[in-house]
C-alpha cells in the first residue's frame, strides 16, 4: 500500500515591498532605467502602504548606467516597481530579480501602491520611447 501525502502552501513569504520611481519624491516619474530616486513602500499591519525608505542614488547608479547584480534596489527584497515608463530591457532585468514592473499614467505613489496591494489595475501608461 502506498501512502499519499498532501501539502498545502499557506504562505510564500514573498515580500510586498514596492519601489516607486520618483525623481521629486512626490510623484511617479518615468523612464525607470534612468531614475535615481525611489520611494519604498510596504504594507503595515492593517495592509495599508507605508513609506519605509527613500533611495537617492548617484547618477552612475541609475539602472541604465549600472549593470551589476549588486545594485542597491536588488537588496531591498522588492516584489514590484511602479513607474510611468520602462523599456523591455528594464522589465526583463527586473524579472530576473523577481521584481514585477507596473507601468502607469498615475502620478500619486500612495494611490498606485494601494491599488497594487489591493489587486486593482492601474491606469495604462503612455508608450515608452527612447528620445
């Protein structure tokens, strides 16, 4: 007789930390690869987003310029990045680090993170271009 066991995964332990591209630390800005400033949010005990950190990197640390796997963003255990614009290469690079990229036309960081945590869609972003 063969014994069968069933396993259930109750929690993946995945981080809910979300970075928002924000060159002015007030609104969501575009061109994620060139952004050097990020607002970092995570849900509080009630599940509401709370800003927990700000990242202000030198120009040579923009993801467009820096190509190492030891970038400061990758050490933050992010689940997502919200931006107004990102190219295909940026999206692929983030995916390799387990980070989902959300592009949107929204401008309010708190509203966007609240929507993501609530499983709600964001307004579509304008097409990304390299000018």
